[in-house]
């Protein structure tokens, strides 16, 4: 009775025991974890690994109860081929997924330093078949979760770990630039995730998980067969190197006092270091807002159409324009993805103007049925152009690929046009993944021929 | 310029360009060859109007893309459309809500059995179609509903349908390839502000 009531209320009942936990579980705070990339050397070994991992990959059942750690698994198109997935099924996947991120460099505007030719191994080589991720809320839980999957991988031949990257373990969960991040998440209808004020209206579950009604009113086209597609989704992975010293230099070159520097940096990001948004605290940081999840995302741009508080070209306003009246391209609700991005390396202090050469940056993870289309859209329209905000060809100041004459506009009376902005995050590589349901992992593991 | 002067000027241009010209348009007049060669030899001119792909299908120069579609009309489709166009005095101003739309035209072909739709728009094909679906779905369905087999602007098949009837341009030119509709709007506002400012100075 109660259950029926809930179902009627949400209009859709998500099969949590089949969906992977990473789709609904938020990144813990503090967080620890590992991304591992695997190559399948022969189909038999690959299938055995999947059968073993099927017990280990965490479902979303009881997602609303705390959990010390969870593991997720995703598969690239070459991975599906290596597992011997039937041709009829392979052909049912969208073309951009089949081509892979490296071949989509044109659509993604991944040129210059971001071009696949400059990527770190093994990205873009076609050898990345599986992506395994562990998220944990403590170091102990992280180590034991990693040990658990490694144990299942050991003794299986025909599989090779190509690379492993640990992430997290930052004090206050700040990113490489020293900013708290990872705020906005879409509210998934039927997920019973209550979310936080400012997350926007509920988005239909079919935008995030295959097999449910989408924003169009019906399920989006799903990979075949149903056993493979249903309750799955796509995952986009992009590894960035953060040029924090270059960012610091740009701030120092364009602002004199410490207060002016922090304001300019906030104008670029759209938030202060604590996470407090300019929209709520336009003149100085307010850590009380930054640390309060019921307040730090609860705002609109209704009183700021010209960007006098939050610049139109700032990173967070571009990535989530909210109620900004866009000059072009308006359906923001089909552009939403679940973000599970993570920071690696230590952050570089804001006073440091020379890079120390240490690896640090961001692993961008976005989940959703349209995650690949959305990434390609974001890269060409919202990141590497400013037309939709009426700022010409200006690019996103944090993740845009800047040319020789890059600018950043700070609206005001008078406005400031800052020249000489550099690319503050360069791409080290990435892959398009399919994130199968738990039963689909078994289905893949049980493939014959 | 006399013909011999034209020949001399042409011969002074890089050999690679002369060779390309002779291979492609050997039958053209020297004047035309010279006209084309001068442009090909100017890297700035070539770069500013470079033609790329508009995403899925069609050409793009700078920020501005082209779309030409020819599709069969349903029985009586032309009549319905003519009534609609007459009602609005042939003025499709409502489409201006699509902030990437420069212009568009509807032309009847082959005894009004086919519809030609041609437009210039900013950016890439996929977001452009998404914008139509979001902003003016009723107008899209009313107009294109007169085409044989139109699946509906919200149908998951609509993009494949449009792509099937689209004929990509063979060549494409835009006078100001970087002036998007949004940029034109911004420049107009900026110009007004500058004029006000200068007016108040005097």
C-alpha cells in the first residue's frame, strides 16, 4: 500500500537493485578512491572477470543508507567488441560511442594541446576496455574495497591493468585550484534523492537510466538487447591537468591587492574558495554559506541578467545557466548530467606563481543516457564558445581551450576585458564508457561463442 | 589591366596555386583565374571565410551554417501552407525566438508538390534542431506537418528524417562569418550605448 503510494507519487519505480550505485550515490566527503583502466586480452578472460566483478560492483539498493565504499564498472566500445558482444547488439549503440572520444576530437574541439596525439597512455589507443572506480568515505574503507576487486582480478588470465590512479584525500575536499566543488546535481525523478535547494526541478529518470520515461515523455533509444541496455547508462571520463600556477599568475597580473585577487578569481569561477556563490555573496567570501548544503546552491540569476555579480562568462554560470535568458540554445533540461568528478594530486597554494611540476588535476566524470551528446554539445557550444551568453567567441575561463587572443569579460561599470587568459586545464585523455546494470554485467560474463 | 599584364600577374603567383587553378578551371578566362588565384594566395582571406562542417550535415563558414531541405508535400499541403503564410502576411517573425536563426525561406517546387526550406543559422546542426523543438514546436509541426511522413518535432526520429531530405550545399559564403545573431544584437546595443555616451558629451 505504502509502496504503491510512493510509486504513484513518483510516477516511476527505479529498479535500484539493478542500477549501479554510482548513478545515485553522491561523492562522499571527505572522499578517497581509485580509477583503474583495464584491457581485455581474450574474450574468455574478460568474461570471467565480469562474472567475478558482478558480485563486487555495488548496486543502488539501500542507496539512502550510508555505505563505507562502493565499486562501479564501465565498458568502452572496444571492450564490448573484445568481450564478443554480438554484431546486432554492437550496431545498436550510438555512433559517437562506437567511435570513441579520441575520434570525436573534432566535435569535442579537442585540438592543440588537448588533441589525442598529446594524450597520456593508454587513453585513445583503443586498449582501454574496462573502467573500474572505487569511491570511499575513509582511507581504510577505500583500501579494503580496492583489495577486494584486485583479489577478484588476480588469477584471471587474459586481462591487464593498464593504469591506476588514486584520487581524493584532500583536506576540505577542495580541487587543485583550492576551490570547493561538486555542488549541483540534477534531481532524478523517482530516485527519491531529496537533493538540495537549487538543484532545479526533477528531471525524468529516462535521462539518466535506460528504460524509463525521459524528458521527451518516452524512453530514449536503448542499446539492444534489453538485458544489456535496461538500467544502464553512459559514462564520460576526461582527465585534466590543472595549470594552477598559470591561473595564479593571471590573477596576480590583473589584480593588485589580496582582496581584489580573490574577487577576480571568484568572478572567473563564479564561487569563492569556500563554495559560497557570488550570487549570494557578491563582495566577499562567506564560508558559512559555502559549507551549508542547504544554502550554497540555492540561488537563481533572476536579479543579475547582465552578470554584474556572477559574470555571464564565469565557469559555473556557463555550466549551469539556471534561469539566465540565453541568446541561443535554451533547453537546459536535456543538458543535465550527473557529475561524479574527482580531484587528484594536492592543491597548489594561491600564492604560487611557478608550477612545481607535480601531477594535479581533475577527473571529469559525467553520467547520463545523453552524457556523450551532452559533452559534445557542452564542448562546442557552452565551453569553447560564448555565443549562447552573448559574449561572442569568449571561452569558458576554467576548462575552455584558449587561443592566442583569449579574453575574459567581467561585466561592470565599466566592464573589464581581461586579455591573455591561458588554458588553465589541459586534457590528458578520456574515454566514452557504457555503464551496464548489474544483471547486464552477468549477461556479458555469460556470453558464449 | 591588359591581358599580358594579367598573365604576368598570374605568373608571379605561387606555382602550386597556378597548378591547382589550371587543373580545376583550365577553361576559365585569365581574368577569373587571376581573381581566384589572388584569393587563394591570401592566407588571411582564406582563413576568415574557411568552410567547415556544421556537425552532422551541411557547411559552415566561421560561425554561420547552411541548411537546405527539399521534401515531398502531402496532398493539399501547399494549400494549407499558403493559407498560413497569407494569414501572417508571409512574415515568419515568431521564428526569431530561435536565437541562432539568421534567415529562412519556404519555396514551392514542381507544381507545388515539394517544399524547399533553406536557412542560415549559427553553430551546429544538432543544437539548432533541438532549439526549434524547444522554442517553436507548434510552428514546426504546423509547417512541416504538411510534409509526407513528418514524424513530429518531438519524435526521436525527427533528426534522421530531416537529414534524409537535407541536401548539403556544394559551396557556401557568408559576408561576416563571425557575426552571429547574438553578436549582432550585442553590437547594436553597444553602438546605441556609445552613441548615447557621445551624444551626452556634446
